[in-house]
C-alpha cells in the first residue's frame, strides 16, 4: 500500500519530504509514501476536513488545530506513538513548535518545519539591525522599510509587536489597550513611508524584492526563509536577526508546519517508523537543511555546520524561536485572522485612530470566540 500525503508547493515544504520519500521507497516493489503538493493558499482556503478526507498525511499549520479537532480530522498521536517518544520530541523541538500541535490534552501533529516572524535586512545597506522601533522609524526616513501586511500577515505583525512589548495576546480583549495602540501608531508611521506596493507582497515577495533589487532595505517583522540567507541564491544576501522585544516580551509569531495522520489513514509499522525518522537528529540536522527545509529540532538550529552553510540564519534568530508567540488555535480563529488582517489594512489606508481599530478588532474577536466549537486557548475546560 502506498500512503498519500499533501504538503505545500514550495521547496521548503516539499524538497526534504521528497528526498526522504525517495530514500525509504528505494528498492520497494510498491512505494511506501508519495507526496502531493498544492499552493500554500490552498490550505488557507480549503476546509481542512476536505483535505484530510483525500489524504493519509497532511502537512498543516497549527492555527487549524481547533477546527481539525472539532471536525475529528486527525488521529491523536497518543494512539500511534509512546508517551516517552512524544515527550522526547517535545523536549528536542525548538520553542513552542511541538506545543503548538497539542490541544485538549492530546497531540495532533508532529513539528516538521519551524519559522517565526523575525527581522530581515540588507546588510550592505544596514550594517547592524535597529535596536528599537524608534530606530526603525528613523531608518524609514532615509531607506525603504516595508511591513509584512498581505494576507493574514497584517494582524500577525500587530500581534508580534504587542507580544514583543510584553502585552498579552488573547483572552477576552485580544490585545491590551496601551501596547496595541502603540504598535498601531508605529505601523501607521511605517505605512506612510512604505515602498510602493510593498503592502501587497507576501513574505516571499518581500524577501525576493530585498534579494534581487534595492526596493526594500528592511522588514522589521517577516517570516524567515533560510534560502535568502545563503550566498549565491540571489544577487543580494538577506540577513536575519531576532525580533525587537523588551525584557519579558515574546518573540515573533511562530509559523511552520506539522505532519498529521488523517482519520482515513491506517498506518503500518513501516509508515510510523518513517514519519518518526523525519524528526530524528540525523534527518533534522543533515537532510532538512540540505534540501531547503527549516528543521524543528533545536540541535539543527544550534549546529555549527548548518549555520555556516546558511549565513547564521538559525543562530541569529534562535532567541526569537525559543520565545516565539504561539497564536490562538480555537475553532474559528482562521476566519478571525483573515477578517482582522483586512480590517488593519483598511485602518492603515484610512489613517484611522488606533483606538477605533482596536475596538473593531475586539468585536471580531469576541464574535469568533462566541461561535467556536470546543475549547478556547485560554479556557480549556
């Protein structure tokens, strides 16, 4: 039997999985596993239940966990792996990457890939990363500074800024007044000086613009893609560094992907062993980085050889990953995230008062929480 998995159509999401599949399938009369792929937007637009019904394995983002559990899409991993094995993976994974796939007392996916919102800059234009938001604003007066605002990223940027300032993200209010208003004020200042059309670019588009031209010199919060830190990938190397945060503040929003077993899957010992091998140190340290992946294992982020090959991407963003902000994951959060990001972009275009924006975001937030099936992140029964 050949098991079918679905991942996202980007070298970071596909190439390492394809290579590990090639290795495990070698010499078998029937392949153990085959990976299909689709654009990342497909995961955001299609119901997760529909994807799970068509695939045995699903590479997914942790904010979908609440919806997936409400829809009974996945097999809890406690039914497939020992408690000791799961504890080892949690211990060895960086930051909250493993925790992000836990819900309602069970584990629903294994952390495969880790990304966080970090700072990206052209080191030939900005020698040292700015130390605070005042320095970012000062740089924007003389160099092109962009924000990550397209798709869901407008609200993720706001959440990262609030968390970095020590404010709580979530609960009944979504964001605190003081930190939320201060962050929106900074976003307004940067938006007024933004490089033309930069607000429409997703993280890859922003990093492409940095790597291949001079239209963007700095993005203070953007999901990191290690490829752009490597010499030779593009005309310009992008340097990544930790997010701006006060003592006690959290790092940028954590992203990345996990691998889940759908309810349709009838896993064999061979499949379970193969998926477990993806989180083993040799695979995480050697295979994933070599094929453009961003590993979840702390050992890979600390490895000298890995950092040497990738412009110290991991070492320079390690503190952010370890203290990254874990997004809400309740059923209905994804729809809130989409609506909130659209509302923030509208507020920036209109130069709306931060207090007005916060009030609208809270209304959207409370409506989403009220309609959630199952637990909320801050109230788990």
